[in-house]
């Protein structure tokens, strides 16, 4: 394919209906809870006694209230982490709630969490770790059946699932063997039972890992990425067949979507990235740890949600089964700060006029009725049409305030209270006709 046709095709790589829906609510919670909560480990060994898992004051409604207070709209629970302990009544193992003293072995944390989400009006999803340090099947074909049986229990017994999260962690099981995961089979099952659920994995199909666990998002984040990276997602166009290769491409690369990179791809897929980080240093609860500062959480939000990525923020319950009051307070402060920043758009009357400069450039002129202080400008592309904007500049009364690269699902630009009568948003480069842009001022 010649390069200019390739670029036009790149501009038309589109989200699936389930991805487009998922991107409307990009901020949700992770909840890491397992025997690790009681041993202080981050990766359990798999030989923990199920009797240590005993959340005597379990209160999933408290989780949901805290999650909602931060403005999050979903929860992904570790139904099973690497230690293999299942937080529900699985028919396929004894290493589960059946052998926990909680509710005399009749407890089901997955059910309590799912029901609390439903009551509180947020979405529910789960993380089912493929790596399992307990299962005696691990390292054999029988393990893939075991995993699929458990997936089926979770996909069919707990109502609508908005996200199924699984990583590629693949260590040794109890018999010293590693497992070859049947990801295609897992994905098929999820599509069968929960066709609207988005599937997270390093390589797609629906969302992908940002590449670190510290909440650091890329300055330039593309949802349209080489199929060599997201090979579990649908390839929507071929590459331009430029000589070279993207072998070895991984989520940790600094650039995954610029023209300089995609020109070497053999095809493109649509797959937004997810920033996953914990509110504390660990994924699991450790009493000596403190939640991160409000500033750090705000910065992460601005660069993830505000940088066309998703934000999955983990809050680990304490051994009692409740969230730590310090985390509850930080989540509330976070939600209040977000409301303060974005709760209300600027009320000063203004007009927005668009003028096309060329096929792939345009300028939006925003005129205010009076001098106005602007804290943020938030931009959105109509991503149902694909992702196109490559570079923009924002000027106030003729001088540059800020500039950036991608817009995508949402680009929040802090303008730090700049006083202005007229803002100009120049779209300096786009992959095709500049799409219609949603512009909001705060
Ligand atoms: C990783 C795991 O190894 C960590 O323990 C944690 O669950 C993180 C979210 O994903 O792959």
C-alpha cells in the first residue's frame, strides 16, 4: 500500500462498539484481595492455608461508596490472584472460600462485591490470574480446562461483567512447570458468555497495558497501534510495507503510535491503553504503607484519563474486609478535587468558530464576552471515526499557552487560570480531515 493510502487507512481504524462504550467511563477501580492480605506478601506461594482468609467485617458496600466518592464507575476484583485462592465457591477446587472460616465456608466475596456494585450503580468485573501457584493441573493441558471452567463460573453466575482482566504472568506452578495459556480459548469463552465485556491483556484484544505500574502515562498516547503489539485485536488495515520490522515491540516502548513508528508496521489495530496503579505502594494491603498524595493521584488522572488512556486505580481491603479509613479519605479528597476542577464548565458566554486552513489543518477560535480565567481546556475527538489529531497548539490573544500531540478519547490541557479574551486552538497536523472536536472549558 502506498504511504498516503496507508495514512488515510490509519485514520479510519475504529473502536468496536464495546471499546467505544468502555471509553465513555475511563476511570474505575481495582481491588486486590487474597490470602496475601493476611500474609503481607505481594505474590502468594500457593500453599497458604485457606483458613487464614477470614474477612470478619467484610463490607463491599463500603468499598463501593469509597470508589464512587472518587468518581470511579466500576470495580475489578481479583477473583483469583497468582496464589490460586478463589474468592468464590468454585466447584473445581478446594483452594477457595469453601475452606475459609468466613460464613462457615459458605462465603462468596465475588458475589458480595458484584451485588454491592449493582446496588451502588457501578459496573463489576474480575481479574482471574492465569498464573496459578496452587493448581495441581498447572503446566498441563488440563489446566486450560480448569481455567476455562472457572472463567465459566464467573461469567455465568454474577450478572453483567464489564471487564475481564488478565495478565501474562507465567511463573512456575507447584510442580515446577510453566503453562502454555490458551488465550484464544479464554477469549472465545468470554465473547460467548459476556459479549459486552472488554478484555484487558498486554496484547489486547480490547484494552492493553500502559507498560508500567507507577501511573506514568505517555505524553503521546495512541489508541491506534501496530498489530505486532496488539495481535489479539482485529487487524483493521495492512501496513505500508516500509522495509524494516517491529519485532520485539512491547508495551514498555516510549512510542507506540507515531508515524515514525507505524510506518514500519505490518498492520494496525485499535486498542486503548490502561494505566493501572495502586493507591499505595503495594497491590495488596500492608498496614505500614500510606496512600499516595492527592497531588500524585491528580497528576495521574490528568495524564491518563486526560491523555486518552484508561485509569484503573487499586484500593486493597484490610484483613477485616474493609477499606482503610486513610484510603477512604484520600478517595473522597480525590473525588472532591475532580469535581472542583471539572464539575462545572465555564459559564462566561463565548462563541466557537472553526476555520479550515487545509485538508488536514484547522483553527478553532473561541471568543469570550469578557476577559476570562481558564483553568482547563478539554478536547475530544469523535473516536467513532478513528483517531486523527497529531499535533495542536493553544494560543491566547496571540501568544502560545500550551501545545501537544494526540487528542483521542480526551485531552485535558491545564491552562493554569490564564486570563484571556480569545483562545485559538490550532490543529497543526492530522492524519486526515480534522474530525469534529468536542471542546470544553473549565
Ligand atoms: C501483575 C501482577 O503480577 C501483580 O501482582 C498485580 O496483580 C498487577 C496488577 O498485575 O501482573
